[in-house]
């Protein structure tokens, strides 16, 4: 059996509409809404297997119009876009509706830069970096030609340094292979280094005003509350994506995507949503039930494992010894204070002795803590003075007054400063 699955459309439509009604009105469906939808899937499992396991998203995308008929979608779109026109955020890489006359279109290079920086960073933290990058490298050709060390040093403090390496690689590809023109096509964007599904969609929406599914944490929160979704994240992602897509305005997809993100960032905030200011308050199921902050439901996070290590803070004549990390792996190609491996067991005395650059009088300067995506690091800093005659095998001494320009990642900057403070206390 091939081709389209033999769904019982009438039953699917009826059951799924019922499921959505229950969700929105907080009516208890027998066994819960998920059970209801599951029952529909099981009732149709012959078709399901013949079709090769269709997903929730498939069902939603096929049924979203009848499901959402209950809401006045055009009214929701109009209310959201009107709110965006009056109260949406002004961001430097964005062209707001009222600016369209003066500035024809956003610069895809500037938008791409902002989206890469914002992948793991807040807007207030990323914005000065974004401005500095554009001032120093105004075009993608300038960035592609820049030495990678300069790009990594300018990125220092933004974290997740693989992004900086990919940023430079991507600039090279766009400059050398695409004549400096960023593509608007989803797959072509995703083929570029460092651009995943979310970033590609965000670039398409913001830079090219294309219909694109841009679902960040803000959008997840708004949609979960609007529909009082009982499925926890991350399992609810496809459902949220489909619902956000169904509500999107085909005439202004870029503004819609940005408006929805702004609504989550400024009104539908995690702890105290300001529903009185919300353009969607009349349609919002969580608001109607007075349980806004219950959503989005989330699977419990496992605590992060703790890894321990030791690093060596070696100073001489006002300089601090730094070297470059290996190309690949965590903090790849960034500057560092040399040290042991970072492990959950922590380094033993033998590991510390083997990693020390020379035998000396090492003082314990204290410990720095830093949270990475998958673990928390506790790094003990051992400090000493090097003899004038000692020559480091690799790296060099950097003036401590110029450490900001050395391109140290945050964790290493913390360790450098801790060692400098400890030394100052001894003087
Ligand atoms: S009404 Fe309140 S909870 Fe619902 S989407 Fe708006 S701000 Fe969020």
C-alpha cells in the first residue's frame, strides 16, 4: 500500500476538534487530551503504518484549519500586528513597519550576525558585540578576510565558541562561493556552517520576510498558554510549531514572527505575564482559567554533572602566561590558562604534577565555577611566579593590563582575575 494514508477524515476531524476544545476550555477529556488524540491515532493505525508513521505534526498540519476555526484567526493576526506596530521592540538589526519607507530592507549580513550571537545570549549582552563586529567588519567580505584569531578575540565573552569558528567559516563560504549574498532558501541557509533549523527560519523571517517557523522560548510560552497545552516541553515542540504556523499571517510573515517573539519577551513573560496589555487575552485559555504561569509544562531537568580541574596561573614581570587550546573540542582554538583535564572524578596529585609547566611553589588562589551546557566546572587556580630564564613551550606572556584584548573565554578570564587578585593580596 502506498500514496496517501487512508485516514478516516471525518473521525479525525471530529476527535481532534474535540481535543482542542477540551484543551482550550480546560474541560477534562476522559483520560486527558493526549489520550484522546492517541485513541484517534490507534483507531487509524493501519493507515498510520502504511503511511510510514505520521506524526502529531502531520495530523495538526492537515487538521489545523477546522481546529482553529473556533478562533477568529484573522482577528488574532490583526490584533498581534497592531500591537507590534505600537509596542514591538526596536532592535538595531530590525526594520520596523514604520521605517519601511526609509530603509528598504534589513541587511541579511547584519541579521545573520545577530541571530548567531543570540543563539545562546540575551539581547542586551549581544547588542554591543553586534555593533562592534559591524563597525570593524561592515560586510561579510570584511569578516571573511579577517584573521580568525581576531574574530575569536572579538567574540570572547559571548560564550559557545564553536559559534565564532563557524561564523568565520560561514562568512568565508558566503563571501567566496556566493558572491557575498546570503540565500533566502531554507535548505541553502541550513547548508551553511553554524546555521541550524531555528536560525535559518529566523533569518528567512527577519531578513527576507518569508513565511518561516520561528519558535524560540518566548513563542513556546505564548502558544502553550494560549492553548493551555498539557504536553510538556520538549515533547510539545512539534505541536507548538504547527499551532504557531497556523496562526501566522501569510501577508506579513516576518512581522508576525517578530511580533510573537516580542509578545513573549515583553508581555507574556515567564513569571508575571501582563495579560491586561496582551492583544490575545480574549482568546487565551490559560488566562481564562487564571493559570497562566502553569504553562509551558516542562519535563524535569536532570541536575548537571560537576567536573573538576586545575589550571596554572603563571606570572612574570606583569605578564600572564596564556596559550591557545587545541582546534577542536570545548573552547576550541580559544586562549587559556594551561591545566589538567576536566573530569567528574577530578585530577589526582599525579595528574596535577604531570600537567604543571615546571616544578615551583604553587599557591592555591581559589576556585572558579562556570556553567557549560552539559556540566558545571569547578576549576582550582594554582598560581606562581616564573623565573626570568623560563621559556614557555607554547603560548606567551600577555600584559595583565591588556587581558581584555587577549580573547579569553569567560571561564579563563575568571581564573586569570582570581589569580591576579590572589597575587595582589600577597604584595
Ligand atoms: S493573555 Fe496572558 S498568558 Fe495569555 S498569551 Fe497573553 S500574556 Fe500570555
